[in-house]
């Protein structure tokens, strides 16, 4: 039997293709269990805290969104899996001071920027057990990431996506049973490349697959040849696709999410798989539209929401978008919202330079009087991991903002360049090596325009944000104290050197190569400039943005007599 320690649980369980066996990970060890007689076979060698089979370390999970670290082959005869070695990765200790007389320590191998990463390799083993054949992948395993892996349909081959440590090159590799690999295609970018696909979409009997790339300046869909990696463009035009929603191979259609004219919204489009013709929008409602499309692309679960409008889930026929059934209309929530005194919400654009126009939204108090002046609170994020200016249901945070508006505040948010808006590669990648610098400059430029509006009290401007938004709050409060009088910073990265390697290096490069960029992008560098009031909020159990970061910021503020 597999070990059954008190803290160990079965993870990443999956049935074999024929349903007779189940594979799973326990104690970082990979097992297969026969369901007829419950015979258990240990496939990988024994795992440990730092020797990880079939799953991932902290940073792979957090920043590459990797969870399941193994795959059944299509015929169920073999299993391909990741093995990570975190030996050499320094531990970060979470300190629990509250559960006992003395504190307890939880060690987590956590590679900070510029520090030692885990090694990763991928191997193939018989589902009956035996020796693992490891893929022969060139390069330093500590300075590259094996970000994606899956079996190629109808073959005994695996396809692997390998990022270099700088994450500006993605090599797509084909791996054989004997461990030999070859490079099929390569995506490169002067800044960074994004990993877009957890599972590739295969077409033409497995001879082609869908590939997403920004190589022509827009995030477009291509058909890639399994034979030679040759790419054929499908989505023509000066617009980004946000994601692939479905492929109707029989009918010759690609369904995708995009919003060419409004970066705050999301719509379903379709276009011909051969790249001919013009894309057509199918979503009839403005706002944000999400879809779970059936394999034949005839039906979809459709979720629609908008700013202040709760989600509504229905079943629609495609491509007509004809509604067949409503699954959830959130009637009770809508009814409760109708009883509230909600402020009017407006989306706007603010020009901060001749050729730079930013998107924003504004919530006004319910009894707004254009002849009065109101204090203003900005909600910020501003990093490549997310947008704040979205025409969707914002849940509790949106209601909290409405509650503040009821108290007589204007609430606003603006997306600077560098956020993942569908506005082209140049919009997103302009922030490379300028995290914390360019975004704060553009937020300040937008704030100067907005505080000039006649109903804004420019002497009473506040800002708040969480995580990257907490960092932005600090940057704005420290760098532009003449504008921002109050800041509420939750779980900020005050010093970029202290965050994890994958995220921060993707956008900033290696600190060994550009120490000055890291310094100038970190708000702690400007802590002595604080003039207004700062509320700093941080949880001691945060395993992502560590409490250490808040403590060092507090020290810097004390040293500056703030």
C-alpha cells in the first residue's frame, strides 16, 4: 500500500482511458491502482518535500498554473510525468505565532528573484511499472521551465513547451519513447512570451494543432503543422483574441473570445478555420460574455454579466445564439440590488498623451450634484496579471465601492499600459523592465486629468489596491504625494527582489542583469517621500507575498521617521 501519513492526501487522481485503473499522487509519489482488485503499483521513486513526482513545487503552481503533473497515454499503456527537484532552493519559513505557546515554522522551498530554481524533467513509464525513460532536453534544468506537456493524439509521442529562464523563448519539443526530442517550433519575444494553452486543440486527424502567438503584434490563432511546425494564420486583422472557445472542424469554424473595439468587454466571435473571410460577432449583449461550448459547437452554456449586473447563465444554440433555457438568473440578488441606492456608473477614456488613451470607470454618489466637489478614491492594480477596468459583475468588491459612494465618495479605476487588455502586443509589453515605473507614471498622468474635472475635490484624493495593486498604491503615495493624500495598501510587494522568480523575472529580467530597474521599480526605494496617510495591511500567513516584505517596509518608514 502507499504511505498514509496523517497529512498526506490523494492528489491529481485520474482514471485510465478504459476506466479500469486510477492514477494518483500521494506524498509526492506517483501510483496506479487497479480498480478490480485494488492492487497498487508505485511508478515513480519515493517522493519527499523536495523530491516531487507527478505534481509541482510552489512556484510552478502559482506562476505557471501547473497542478496535475502527469498524463495517461491515449491507449492507457504508459504515463508521462514531471519530476521536480527542489534541493538547493532556499526555504522561506512561515511563522505561526498564534496557535501555541511557542511559534511553529512551516518551510516552503521558494525561489526569490535571481535565486536557485527547482530542476524539472519529464519522463515516460509503463503504467505497469518499471524504469522511467527521461526526455533528453538540452539546457540547464535549473534555468528553464517545462511549462506544458501532453500526449500527441494517436501517437507514442509527447509535446512539451519549454521556456528559458528569461521567459522570452518558448520552444515546442516533440519527445519520443526513447527519450529523444526535437524542436518543432519556437516563439520568441523581446519582452516575454505567454503560455496560452493548457491542452492543445488538435485538428486534421492530429496532423495540426491550434497555436496562439503574438508574433505579428497581435494575439492571433494559428494552425501549426505537427510535421514541421509551419504556422498558418487564422484570425486576420488588427485585434487580439482573448482565448479560443471552441473549434467546429466539420463546419470549418473557429470560435473565440475577443473585443476589438472595447477592451473592457468580452464577446464570442467566429471565423473560418482556413483564415478566409471576416470574423463575425455572435454575442448580442454588451458587457462580459463567457462560454462553455459543446464539442460540436452547436450548443453552449453562456454566462453574461456587466458592471453592477450579476451573472446570468443560460443554454444557447450556436451560431444563432438562440436561448433555449435559463439555468441561473440570480433573480433574488437582482431583486435585492434593486432596493439599494446605487450610484451611477460611467465608463470613460482619459488621454494622457497624444497617442495614449486609457480606459476607466467611475462610480458617482447616488445623490450626485455636478455643482459640488467630491473626494475621490482610486482602485488600482496595473500589472500584467490583471485588469481592473472590466464591464463585468465585480461581486463584493464592487458592492463595497458602491457603499463608499453612498458615503459621498467618487470611486474610479484606470487601466494603464502593461495590463493584459486586448489592445495589442505593444500595449502589453511596453512595461517590460518598467514594472512599478511606467504604470505609476501613467496612473499619475490619468489622475491629473481626472482631478481637473469640476466635481472632483483635488485636495482629497485616495488610492487603494491589493497585491500588485498594493504595490501600486505605495508607488503612487510615495512618488506623487502632491496628488494622493491617503493610501490603503494590502499585501504589497514593496521590494521586487523579494518576490518569486517566475513572475518577477518574466517582466523584469534577472536582478543580476538589471539591479537598477529592480531598485527604481520598488516602492521601498521611495519610502522616505511619504507625506500622506498610509494604512498597510498584510497577513502573517501569506505564502505568496510574504509578511517579511511588510516588515522591511515598516523598517524603512521608521528609519525615515514616517
